[in-house]
C-alpha cells in the first residue's frame, strides 16, 4: 500500500502511467499488472476530532487519496501480429472487486489504440487498515508485444473523507 508522507496537506502531483517500468520487462504481461494505485497521505496532525492517526507516528494523521486518470491509455503493439489487451479497475481492499474497463481490445501489429478511460478515479478512503487503494491493471494476450502509456494526477482526496462535512 503506498503512503505519501508530506510536511503539509498536499495539492497533488502528476503521474506518468506506463509499461515499461523499472520492475517490468518492458511490455504488458499476460497476468494482471498494476500500473496505478491510489495512496493515502500522512500529514502533520491537525488536532481535529475524528481523525485517523498514522500508526507509525503519533504526531501525524492519515488522509484519503486518489488517482485521477487524465488521458486515454495508449497501447502500442510492437509486433507484426494483432494482439489483444484488457484493462480493469480493482476497488480498494486486498480482495478488491474487479470492474472490467474494456473487453479484449485488438491492437493491430505496429499500431497504437487508445482505451478511453480518462476521468476514472481510483480511491483510497479506508484508512483504518493497510489494505491497498483502488488499482488500475492491464494484461495482454502474449508477453513482449504491447506497451502502455497514459497520464494521471495523484492527490489528497478530502472530498471523499468519511469525516468531512459539505460546505
């Protein structure tokens, strides 16, 4: 579970979602691979009632986080043969419910297709345990054929905090 520790409440940052990654062979795998996960944030304690304390530091509190997908996912086939790709979202939690975002989308050899998932928001609102936040995953028909790239924004999700009040 990712946790972002900040000196003050965070306004967020941009993310580049892509495969290859440092831990990946350079291509989408034939097994589901997580390319984005919603974090929670550890910030200095505000002293407010109803906060969730950071279990690793009594002077800090946890806040929910989110990842907002800003662009379609571009999937490039580096081979000459048509291959398929799939995308899914897992809801937060260790056994998060899988929600298909696309059926098996064919990607012609040497071409790029775009999966229209912009606007998708992955949430991490359950701060009482170490379960992962919402995750974006992809898988391919075969290894060593497809590469993925997209853009997202990662930020604190005060709007979704269970103890927040409407203004």
